[in-house]
């Protein structure tokens, strides 16, 4: 498809050109339309979604095609009228607050998360609560932190289940993750990323997302420990977790701001507690703290933090007197002995916010709603595992 670029069009003019291209070619790709119109691909996808809700075209993966009932004899004047939001004379009039084509059924939202056990159940609970309040149905799929598996699940939800929109926590790093993000960019349905962020297109436009502010969460933990007089605060975090880079950045940021000494202080990326090497790793963590006179440790996540405390007790090291410990996640931190001070991301709030963004996108009657990036702040829960240095 070769059509001159047309930048700086008004939204209605842009959508009219999308319709003309579909009627001329039958099926068109998002990327071709974006090049033709001189806009970002995500803008084209929003236009296609709006026109599909008006029944003027049909979304397919990566583009748009003629609607099932399209007549080859339809006039361009009729399409121009409809593209500008004016219904034909025989069109049914729906409530203004209801998206066209959705008055007779509830929304179906697909959700793909990398795990159905740790961390994600609370996010899922928030999603289901918010969806129930919006009379929406949620179809849940678990993946395995593998981009190929995530893409397979997403494809099934779009093509076999026919969901209206997707909530997804995708792999975004590495070649496969980057390819998955590009695939998501061409999705035929609106998408909200959950606890992930990504940019798309040549200008790095942000995809719609809801994330925890893990950077500030980790910084809060360091500030708490520094406020207790700890000058050497170490970090250990799970190497493969997408949360770890953010936690480490927050730890580093707060240590720099507070001028805490980092020479020799543990800054470790480890396997999680289920790895066969974990018992040896716990001893290495504790040895590193002793060797560097580290008096406080931030540990991601709870099971690893509890393991550190238990091994300290076995070795005659008192927590919190000899080593203060703060966990990151607060899933089971309160069950430790002593109960662990912990940073708690508001997981259910993340789920509720994600549904709010997605339903707002689906009910948008203009197609001009900007992408939203929502950041939810964690909370520091102080318990018995952190006391003043030397206390």
C-alpha cells in the first residue's frame, strides 16, 4: 500500500483515511497505516478499535479488515457521516455511557500472569473484585516467565476466547521479550501491562501500564534502617526476578543520598530459595555480612529473608540485635520469628487500577484517550526485625 504521508491530521480526518484504506485494500496492516498517516502505530490501533466499536471495520491481529456485513455498494458519503460519529438513519441509539456494540453483553477481559502462586494471587484478587464491579468477566491464564509461553496464552485469549482486552505481565527483556513487546504493539485488542512497563514505536511511546514503585519501596527500607543508625546496609535479591533491578536501584539511590558506606557491603543476586544451592547461598550471605561489618540487610523476597533469619539463629547470630533484616514483598514476612519488617507493594490495588485503565479504554467513545502509566506506592510495615544499630 503506497499512499503519501499525511501528518497533523485531525482525529476524524485520520480515521476517515483509515476507512478509505480498508475499503480500498480489504485488509490493511497497522504498520502500513502508521507510515501512511505519519503517526505512531499505537495511535492507529486506537483508531481501529474505535472504528470497530462503531461497526465500520473489523479488527484482526496486526491490522483491520472489512466488517462481515460490509456491502461493496456503500457510498463514501455514508462512511464519512459514520466516521464523524453520526449514526445512519436506521442505527439503534445506545446509552452515551455504553460503548457501541457492548450494550447487550458484559466485557470479557483476558489476564496472563507468570505465576499463580507467589505474589500474583493478590493482584488477581484485585482484578476480579474490580471486574465484578464493572460486570466484566475475567479469563485467567498462567505462564512460566517465558516469552514464548506468554505469547501462546495471549494468542489463545484473543483468537479462541475472543476477549475484549488484555491484562498481562509479559517478559520484556532479552530478544524474546523484545519480540513479544513488538507483538503486543500490534494487538487487535487494548492491552494494559501489569507490574511491567514498556515503550513501543520509533519514538518510544509508553504502553498503558500499572506498576508498583519498587524503587522508592527499596529506598524507604534503607531510609528506615539508616534512621535507626545503621551505616552499612546490604542487599540480596533474586537474580531472575523482574523486580530485582528496581529494588537494587532504590537501594543504591538511598545509600548514595544518605552517604552510607558501601565498600565491601553485600550486593548479591542469588537464586531463589527453591534452588538446590540455596542452603550454601544463605551461608555465603551471612558470611559476607560478618566480613564487612554489615549490620542491616534488605532481602527480596520473603522466603529468602526468612531463610536468612533461621540460619542466623542456627549460627548464634541474633536478629535483630546483630543483624537487622527487612524483607521485600510482605507476603509471609509477619509469620517469621521475629516478625519481619517488610516493604509491602499494594498488590490488590495494582489489580484494581489495571482493570480501571482497561475498562476506561474499552469504553472510550472518542479513541483519543491518552495512554496512562499508573504508579502505586508501596508501604513500609515496621515489625520486630529492625532495631537501632548496637541496640
